[in-house]
C-alpha cells in the first residue's frame, strides 16, 4: 500500500518561518504577521548583506551573534520617510483637524512607528506653527532602538533639505522651515525644543498594549507591511487609545475600511486617509471624551 503524496512546501518558506520563529523566541520581536512578499524581499537583502548562503545560515548567525541580530532589525523595520511626506496630508491636518483640536485645553499625539523621526518633527513643527505645541505631549514609538535614537537626535543629511523645504511649503506653512533647524557640517540639526515635549519609547504594534489616551494617532506607511490579521489588531489598538472625536491618520495606500473597528469611525478626509472616531452618541454614556 503506497503512502499518500502530501503537498511539500518550498524549503525557502520553511526557512523563513523558522527564522521568524527563532527571532520571536529569542527576543519577542514578532514579525510573523508581516506581509510575506515584502518580508521575503528584505530577508533576502539581509542574507546577501551578511554573506549567508541560506536563511538557515542567517538564522544560525542571528541566534549566536547579537551584532547580526541588531543589524537584521534594520532590514526588517522599514526606515523610509521624509519631512512632511505627502504634504496634502499635513495640509488637511492643518486646515481640517487643527480647528477641532483647538477646542481641547491639552492634547496628546501618538506617532506610531516613528522611524527616524521625520513624521514626529513634521507634526511638532506644524503644531508649533498653529499655536498648539505648548499644550501638546507627543509620544514617538518604534520597535527599533536605533531608529528611536536617530529620531531623538533629530539630525538629517543636508542634501535632504530641499525636499523637506518644498514639502513644508506645500503643507500650508506660512514661515520658512529654516526657523526650525541649524545647518552645519553637512547636516541639519532640528531645534531641540521641538522634542522637549516628546516621550520616545520602544513599543511594538504587534504585541504591546495601549499606553495612553490620545487625541491624534498618526501612523503612516507602516500598516502596508502587515497582513490583514495584524492590521486588524493594530486598528483595535488605535481605536482603544483614541478619545471620542479623536483622529487617526494613515498613509495614502492604507485604509480602515475593511477593519472590524471601522464602524467606530467616520471617514473625515477621504483622500488624505484621515478618520475620526465617532463622538459619544446620545444614551451611550460611560465613554471618555475631552482632554486628558
């Protein structure tokens, strides 16, 4: 009697699963819910970078060489951004969201997946220009400690300034970006007072819980790297953290539309992917609303 022929998974897929499981068990960094196509590309780049013949060899080095593990994090956590990226998003924040935020005596803003800090500084500058900076606390979180260190330093290559300046102008700013940085020795250092009201912290959208009640969550171009189940988990975190009437800003290729928490939100600015958590409905009671 012959044994049934079972489907065989490609070796590369098995190696990828085992590598992600090893990373999770070793460090609790959980990349198992990331979109596989993008993840596979980045791991292939890492394999070549570390001169490994296979993902199994890369797994061996990750488990036995802390330097390789920390280097691998830079491949697995995408650090691609720019100041005032997609200026129309910040223009919509300035013109449509800020008038609502002005009604609160104090504000909290969560920049989730802050990468090297460009999104944080964009919002800090915008809030300063709109007169809300001094009553706002910013939370800048990421799973990559190297990215957080760069964000906290606020120093960027000077050749990036022309794009930053153009994006800032297109975001509706009435003052020059140069008011907020000092350029010297091939770098632009942003005013340290811009981060004086920022709490920088490691936080995993994959495994960590809500840590504050906030009025605005800005998480742009992060969720495109997650599979549907992980996206739903993260949207649940954002819904739980936002006050009633609070705002959620996503990347232009991201949507809340298919999430189970979609019913808790209204599409506030459809084209710019800004959503607003629905205010307390008559008779609901017991919901938190207002400043915290």
